[in-house]
């Protein structure tokens, strides 16, 4: 969850698998019960990015529709899909900025697209509240 001042928002973060989807459904229900707006759904690790050739490959095909189906069920937008890229974890472990070190990675593009959508949502909400 993220907030500015007294304002707070949530983002549903979905990994592959029905158990993960069930957890996120519960989180969304909780947020709605306590009046925390949920910005949308982010799907994680549905594809793998080869560190050598940067090709994306589906590794955990959604059996029940994944984040897209959850977005439809909840009426929330699917903000994006984050591919599994081992270089992200390596960069984080070493205290490096993956986004600047690998600007052409599909993971970098996905992170930036999702961040842009979240920023646009937050800016709109802040303007409406001022």
C-alpha cells in the first residue's frame, strides 16, 4: 500500500497460481471494507526474460485467467505484467538500480509502464482532493 499524508491506496500484486489469486482477492476485499481505494492489479512472474537474449517466455501459464481475470472480477484495471528477470533480484541484492542498468529490458519497460499508471492515478486523486 502507498499513501501521501493521510491518503492511502492499495495495489493488488498477483503471482501465478490460484492460491496467490485467492490471497489477493482477500486483500482487495479487506481494502474495500476499510475504504482503502485499490488502484489496480499487477501480475508478477508470468513470463521469464532470458538474461542473454532478452526473449520473454511464458513459464507459468494462468489456468484460471490470472491477473486479467481477477481484474475483470473485481472491476479493477490490470496495471501490467512484470516478467521474471533474474537480473532484477541480482541488482537489488547488490544495491544497484536495475532500471538504469538495464534500460532495454522488458522488465524495465513493464516497471516503468506500471509506475506511470500509478503516478497518473495518484495525481488525479490528489487533484480531486485539493
